C-alpha cells in the first residue's frame, strides 16, 4: 500500500518509499546500534527493493520513510503492517531512526495520525523486545496501554516482547500531547 500524499507535522513527515530510499534503509537497518532491537534484514540493495515493492503491492502493509520537512532528507523508517480491516487494527513498527535525528516523538505522532486519520483504524499496537527498555519506557510515557507479553522468533532465537496498544478513543488526548512535544522539538531544530 502507498500513501497518496505525505503526512506532515511540524518538523518531519512520512511518505511512501521512493526511488533511492532503499539504500538509505539498508544502511540504517545495517547500523548495529540502530538495528539492535529489530528483525535483521538481508542487507543488500536488491533484496530491500524487492521487499519494498512486495510490501507496497499488498493492501495490509504500509512501509513509510520518515523525512525532514525542511530538506526532504530521509531520517528513518517506520511502517504499519498486519492491517486487518475487519478488526480495524494494525501493528506499527519497523521503527528505525538515524541517530540524533530527534524524530522519535514526531514519527510516532505521524504514524498514529496515519493509522487513525488516514487509514481509519480503530486501534494500533506495537511489539517491542523486552530488552529495549528505552522504547518500552517511551511507549509507557505516551500513555499506551500495556496489553500482553509474549515471545517472538527473532533470527532463530526466542525473544520476549511487550505489546502496547492505543485505541482510537484515546487518540484525541494522545494527539494533543504528542503535537505539543513535536512542536517543542521543531523549535529546537529551527
């Protein structure tokens, strides 16, 4: 699936991958510091291009590039997947940002905006590896509801995870809180 137009905030935006983004995503996802809590990818350009094309051809997956509004330069990747129209629910994840980009808060604000306001979903959830204490604390600080824990297969090993969910009825309050934080970051970047 592709966005018909970018979803933008004060300093950053989300758009569907374009020609040239595959190399950026490979470089980002192969950075050991950035990717240490993500599923590994093959790490070559052709595999990434094929994956992006296949994902954008499906109606249950929306890969996205996080970009800086002032320059258009990519600073990360995120996505909405496992889109279930019957349940009006989807998973957001594949969240990787260039180090020191300051795009964390706004990229979450924008992925929630995309899920609730563009796709019309009723809830969004994410699964975070339990070792990623910083991301779990961030999700908790946003008021996301901890729903369950379980185990994922990550590159052939079992890894515990924590699942957080936000429902559409909680979105207006979270939206305002995230918008205020995003505006604050945008001022720092100006």
